[in-house]
C-alpha cells in the first residue's frame, strides 16, 4: 500500500495491490474485496482504454 501512495500512477503496482486485496478478501478478509474493487475502478478512471481492469470489475 505504501508504494501505491508514493506513486499512485504506477500501473503495475496498482494491479498487484488490487489482485492481492481481492485474494486476501477471498482468504478470510472480506473487507479487502471492496478495496480491490475501488482500485480497479481507479484504474479504469486513469486509463479508460484498459480492458483488463474493466474485465475484473
């Protein structure tokens, strides 16, 4: 999370964070699922043509 805060436009970092949050949400931390959704929404906002983020939403 600190890396994302330091450089929120580092796309690979945002993807890794979103994926990790989703996986943690599925492994007993359901509150993190919403964080993953928020990050994928963020990706679609900063890169509207990004199909992967749209698919994961």
